[in-house]
């Protein structure tokens, strides 16, 4: 059945069905009730009454009362033999017109009510949406919500979106805010971050790198102002730890080491620059700088550590071990050496890692048990 989108369409459809319905029952037309949908439906009340009238059967008092109550007054007079069929048709016409007018009025009323209900429903939905939006805005603009959102964003930025102990929360957030603003941390802050008294380590890789970046930029700026090469050494150390060895290389490359008289400073610059070259995968330059640093300060363990690390990385294991031994003799701890070796082992390519595994386990399977393959 065709659907009409508005009241006028429904009224037009109703009128069309009344005057031009191709399958309308002849009997319904005869008694001027074709406007009633039930008149052409077999078994309906009005259809059964019409059949009785056509068959000249007497109607019960109950049926006569039905005709009276439903305003079929012309038909009632006709079946009671009070008027002729012609008179019936003359009287039934206005009744039918009135019914049609009432039906159209009912359609209009129903559509108006339906429209009003829909408008009321949409207005209610709009009010509820506006209340929900207002509530959401109030929640989002609440200082507590803003603070919580900022805290969550800050924690996520530094990979700290896991559970944080209540007693640590305020201090940790204070540290994060300062780091995020580019402010330097104190030694006490770093000591607190690296303590092992709690289950999770708060000194994450991202936080650590940002801290070193802030320190590197601080010392680099101080070096530019004060021209003190020791500041370049400090800046380079931090640049390496935040994966910006290239910046350190550029800075150190501008320092004329040959003009520096103090051996300790000259050695420190060579050692630091050698470490930078190591990070940049330039082992030959790193070895040259490390050897020069060792020549300048033969009792310092730092050049020895650098030479040990670079030799281990390029596969000169025996030479690397010899340099590490010299580093320990000059003050480096075995633990720092082992930590260095473990870091080299983890970063190595599969082939070089296997070579280093064999070498270390042959030297001391207990000390280097971490190098064993996991079963």
C-alpha cells in the first residue's frame, strides 16, 4: 500500500478510495455505506446486516439498536418500512457525506496529534541532549576533571600509565610537571626515581631520555656562554643518553683539542668524543680517540672502558677483555664492566651476539650465565 507523507495526502487517498475504488462491493454502494471499510469485508458486522437486508430477513432488536447507535438512521427507517428505498437514498446521502467529513476530520485530528506527539518527543529529546551536554561540559570544565585529564596525559607521555602508589603520586606528578616544562631535576629527584623500594620503576625510558635532553641543552647553553670545555663534556654525556649523539658530535667537533694544555680535560674530551663516535657506529674513529685519551691519562679507567667496549662490539673479544681488565685495575667496578658487556650483547646483531656468547661462556660460564640461551 502506498504511504503518504502528510495529512493532505492521507485525506486525498481516503477520498480517492471512496469514489474510485475498483473492487468496491456493489451491495455497499447500493446502501450508501461504501465509505465504511467493513462494508466490503465478508463476515463483518455491517456486511452481515446488508446481507440480511438483501435477503429480506428480519433484523433483531439488537441489530436495530446497533443501526440507531451508529447513526444509520436512514437505513433503520428503511428496514422498519417507514420510508421507501428512494427516500432512503435521499436521506442516506447526507449521512454518508457527514460520515466522510467526520472521517476526514478524524484523519486530520490524528495526524495533528501524531505531529504534536512527535514534536513533543523531539523537544524532549533535545532537552535531554542539552541537559546531557551541559552536564558533560560542567564535568569537563570542572577543575578536578581538568586536573585528572592533565595528569593522565602527562603520565601517558612518559609511559607511566600503570598503577602508582598513593604515597608516591604527588611527588611523581610534581617531577613530571617540571620535566614537561623543561625544568631541571635535582639529584634527590633522580635518587628518588631510581630507588628500588617500590614495585614499579618510575624512571621510565621516556622520562629518563627527557631528563637527559634537558640536562644536555642546559650544559650546551652554558658551554656557549662560558666556553668551558668541561661543560661540553657534560652536555655530550647527556646527549648520548637521549639518543642525540649527532648533536654532541657537531658540538665536540668545533673544539680544537690540540690547543688544550690540561691533559685531564683533553683526555675527557677525547673519551667523550670517542663514545659519541661509538654511538654513531664509527668504531675506527672511536678507537683512535680512545687510544689518544689513554695516552694522555694512562691511569684513568674511562678510556680503557671505551676501548674495551668498542673492541667487543667489532668482535675483537680478547683485546676488549684486556682493556676491560685494565679498566678494573684502574678503578672501574666489575659490575660496571659486566653491565657494559650485557648491554653490548643485547644490542648486537644475531651473528655477533652468538660469537660473544661463545666467548663469554668459555671464559666464565657462571659470571656470564645471563648469556646462555634460554631453553
